[in-house]
C-alpha cells in the first residue's frame, strides 16, 4: 500500500513538471491537428505561422491555454499511470511471473499497456477539455467544462473515449518498454540513478519520442473527434460541409469555429480526413509533438525517479 502511494505521489509531481515544460508545444500540436481546409489546394499553416498568429490574436497566454485541465487531470492521470504500472509489476512478482531480479521487457510492455487502459476514466475527460480549450479562442478550461456538463452531462466528457483507449494502451506499452530497455542498455539502475542524470534524461526523452511516434495518427483522430461539437451538427446528415458554427461555451461566451465534416466514429473520421486532406493529415503537427516529447518525458521520468527514491528512503528510515 505504501509503495502504491509512493508511485501515485511521485507520478503526480513528475506529471506537473512535464506539463509545465511542454504546454506551449502541446497547444500548437492540437491547433495543427484540428485545422481543416476547404480543399486540398488550401495551404496548411506552418508551425511557426500558427505560433505567430496565436501570439498576435490571443497573446502569450494562448501558449498555456487548457493547462488548468492537465494540471488537475493529466498530472493526476500520471499518478494513475505510474501507480497502475507499479501495481501490475508487483502483481507479476507476487504471482511468480518474475523469474529474475528484473522483469522481462515483455512484462514491462504488458504492464504499460494495462496502465494505459486503467487511465481511461481520467484521461478521456481531461483530454477532451484540454483540446477544446486549446482550439477555441476566448474560452477557458472552466467555461468548456461547464458547457460540456450542462449540455451533455457526465457522459459528454467521454466523447472520443474509445479512440483514447486505443491510443493510450499500446502507446504507454511502448513508453515503459522503451524507457526500461534503454536504462538497461545504458547500465542505469535505481540505486545509482543519482550519478546517471544524462542517461536517465536520454532514456526518458527517447521513450517519449518512440511512444508518440508509434501512435501519432491515432492522436490526430482523437483530437478531431473530441474538438467537434456534435450538438451543433445534425447527426442524421451524412456529411456536413465546412461552415462557420457559433458555439456557446458559457452564458457570456459564444465562439465561432470552422468545423470539418461531422464524424460519426473513428473509421468515419479517418476516411473523411484522408479523402479531404490526404495521408499527410495523420502526421500534421508531428514535428512540434516530437520536439515537445523529448524534454517533457525526460523531465517526467527524471523527476519521478528522484521522487520515488526520496519517498522510498523515507519509508525505509521510519
């Protein structure tokens, strides 16, 4: 029980650290992913142009839009992730599946996969609120939260839930598999982690790159499904053309957003996105995502290692 608390607390602190490092590039990623064009000849704005336009239209604070939801939700999600991962690894040991001092990398992947599934209840609503707050100008985490709750109830927070699980489970499997594998290749252990700062940062950064690279097209589909306001579109219409739609997110804030076709599900979103914008749509925003992945996950894993070592030392000294 004490070890689970240590994993949970260390996961939360490391999650907050990673979020603060990566927020600006995360906002940019979601903006690029959810930008729709009227036809294939319409140029897609570059990352730099998008950043400049965000700064000009919304100020520097736009680079941290939606960060309230992640600090409350995604940092808590990081707690669930590390606690679930640690719990599954301890279950392997308890039930005799661990035949050596270290678990196999297959077991590490399975534990990461299971931890990704366990995060579903927290990850879907947090991602939904974060993505909408990042995409809709003049909105806030709180106004988006109220809009979803008052319009759709609790169930509204789970729009895009299935694609979130499909993304997270294998993604976190790769995440922990890559980190643990690289630690072993580099000769890093928990006992001497204090003397291997650069190796830990490298392993964490590479784990983030490989994890995001393995599931990025799924993340594009997730962002598109979660940022469409289905209540403003007729669900019985086969396809709704690109139009300007006004969306009320609070009693005092009305937003106008350029939405793409109404997506009826994962496959429908993938097909319509491909037909309208080609295969490149599934990799839009990947450059800022991978640039962000390195420092965020390097910091996340490093802070986790520091915190878990400190908490474990306190536990053993008492």
